[in-house]
C-alpha cells in the first residue's frame, strides 16, 4: 500500500467514525432541513424566473433570492430557537 492509498483509507475511516455520526445527529435534530433546503432553491428559482427571461440572469437572480429567503428564514429560525432555549 503506497502513501496515497493509506491517506485515502485513513480519511475514509475518520469520516465514517467522526463526521458521519455528527452529521446524522445534527440532521436528526433538524429533520425539516432536508425538506426546507430544496424548497428554498425552488422558491428562489421560481421568483427569479418570473422576473427574468435570460437563463444566466435567472441563475444569478436565483442565487440572490436564495440569499434573501435563506437570510429571512434563518433569522426566524434563530429567533424561534432562542425563544425555545429561554422558555
């Protein structure tokens, strides 16, 4: 086994031992995230497509809308989590 394959094997072992349980635990505590992110992308694309006709402009506007919607919804989520911790 050369150095590269040993590095790849060590990286895969670290990922499966540390990263995967953390990701599963985090996603398990926020199951709506799996549904919310695709909806955010679709909503951004629909908003952008209703305002523009050029595909490159639609892609740029989609990123813009995703930023706005994600920021607003993220702020609401942060407030809800903060209220949940305080109560």
